């Protein structure tokens, strides 16, 4: 352990941000990583616990005390080696993971947790700068062919692991670039897409083949899911041409809000709003791009997707931005003895909120109101009502209805399932939530009820975190490897 009293001597040090007035003028990342001296101080706070709950709090089981100690000792290359052993893409998680490891930090019982996420980011950024992140192609090829459907973090992690095991891996992506919801869901100001591009180049050098613009199966008629595919491939073809197929697409079916006026123009899912902006940022062209310039915007949904919409609206130059949350406002600080080491419910203010946003809690939308004259058929306002929870049920509070102007309404209430037509096309059984039915135990090993077909990530577990997708991709890769070879040396 580097400094056994560090947790008593040093306070948590947060990464700094570019000023709001500067960062809302562009879509670049604005968080400033810890320098070497600050990372050393932050890592010195690690207590090197006898039972490090941060390890189990992290879905990929990062060996956190070890890389903290190595950073404190300025042994950055070995810190990178330790981090790389459990996480294929720390530059993704170091930017957009909510850090459940920090919630589980033992120091978090009665103090601020170690800034694990900031240390992770500092390590991987140093590794790229020093040239330590290099392709690791397999020395022996198995001759087995694996198709991975979906190129988000689950698909990318699985593809990289399988390629390193010696298999011939082809990744199919329906959009025009690799990355899934990392590419066309997460705004660039949270993670620039060059970080995906350099991983794709590494994986190509390891033997992974990427095919973009290819839809496996078909989208449901009238679907509003962004899809820039130019080719459709039948699942039956993949089952013939490949020895195994891994379904690793995202949960893209947005939760709707069926209230009066829902059919009006100007009401859109968040995923009709966010992906086109990312495409434009990359130099692409989007006809009739949905924008918030000069509009009163109401975002319905208080989670991360809603926050991403807030940040994008601020960069568009919206006249006002209001975010609705159905649940009551949570406490600013959790009751740690009751919740530690689990993820706590508490008030979280994102960098997008800090840029400018009104937040309304315990509020529901009753109806969308159409305009008149040239605004006929378009939403111009909505009717809201305050709510409270009684006996587990939502009850409207009398005399709290009000009308709020809304030229643009973005529905960001989460996602209910993956693209079910893909599962239907393969004939895969689904669970009660519409996800692919596949267990994670050693016997089931991410396998569906269809021969050769596996499922992982959001496709299997539903909407979740990037770090969970990476975990499932890694574990599914081991299951596929065992299926093909009878045994596997890949980590589970």
C-alpha cells in the first residue's frame, strides 16, 4: 500500500471542467483529467481494504486497489496492465460510467469515496499517450467463424475477446459507423467519437471485420429507431455462414407516453433528437435535423438520456429547457448506513444541468396542447399536474394543474426492450420484458434456445450501463469460445 494514512490526510479531488460559457459553444469533451500529481494524491486515499467492496461494486470487477497503489507509486504502465486485464475499454467507462465502484468504496461509509473513475481515466489516457495500447492478434487461428450483431460496448468487447482467442469475427452494425449507442446516443461532449475510432483500428489489426450499414432482420414498420442501413441480411444466412452468432444490440425501443395530444408534431423520442446531432458533428448530413434553437423545450424523463438532451438543447440555443421527473426529489445525500455498498438514490446534478435547466420533480404530463393558425397540428404547450405517492401508487394533487409552453417535447423515459423483430427473425424466446431469454450461469452460458445463437448486453438484460455491457460481452465471449472449442482460457 502506497500511503496507509492517505485517506485521513487528503480530501477527494474532483476533475475540473471548462467554463460553461466556453463549453456550450461546441460539442467537445470539457472535463480536464487529473494530472500526475493530483492522481497520486487521489490514489493515496485508497485504504487498500481487506475486503475491497469496490471490486464487487464494479460490474467488470476492476482490480481497483492494485491500480490505485501503482498510480501512487508512479508505476503507470503496470497500472495500465492491471486495468486492461479486466476492462477492454476504460476510456469509455472512465468518461460515461456512473461509477458504482465509488458508491461501494469503503471510505464512502463516512466520507467522500476515492475518485476511482478519475484515476481510471487518467490511467487509460496515459496509456494511449505513451503508446502502450497496441493490437494483440492471436498467434493461433481456430478457423471458427463468429458473427456479432451489434457494435455497441457489448458487441465490441465480445468481438475483441473472441478475436484474441483466435476466431474469425465479423461485426454487423445497422448504422453507418461502429459504436452502437456509444456512437449515436452518447453526446460528443461526454465522449468524443475518436475514442471509438482508435479502438476499431486496434480491433481491425487484431482480425475483426466490421460491416456497417447492415441490418440483420428488419425493423418494425413505422419504427422511429435511427437506422442508416443500406443492406438487409436474413438471420438464416448468418446461421449458415457462421459457427456461432452473438446478438449484442442495444435496448432501443423507447418508452412512450400515451396521453391526449401525443400525435401532435413537435413531440419526439430522445433518440430521434440525439443521434442526428452526433452524425452532424462527424461531418455527415441529416435532412430536416430536429433542433431546439429558440424553442421552449420540455424533456420528460429525469435520467441520463434526459440530461443528454438538456446539454444538446443548451448547445442548440434553446429559449428555455425544463426537465420533468415523475418521482419526488431525492435527498441531496443518502443515508449511508442504510444503503452502502449499494447504489444510492440521491439527487444528482449533471454537468448539463449546471449549464442551464429547470428541473421539476413529482410532476406528470396530462395532455399536449395544439396550437392554432399556422401552429395547428403542432404542440405549443402541455398540461402538467403535481403528484405524490401513496401506498405505492401515484396520486394527483388537486388544484395543481398548470399549462407550460412547449414548442418541442422530448420523451426520455428509458427503453423497454431491444428491437424485437431481430429476436423474432432468429426465433429466439423472449422473457416477460421482451429481452432475449438466456441465462448467465456456467451451464447456460448466454445461449438462447436457438442452436448457435447467443445473446448479451442490453439484448439480454435490457437497458443498462456501458460497464454492464462490457462485462456481458466479455462473459459471452468466453461462453461462445467454450461452445466452439470445448474449453476456454478467456476470463469470465
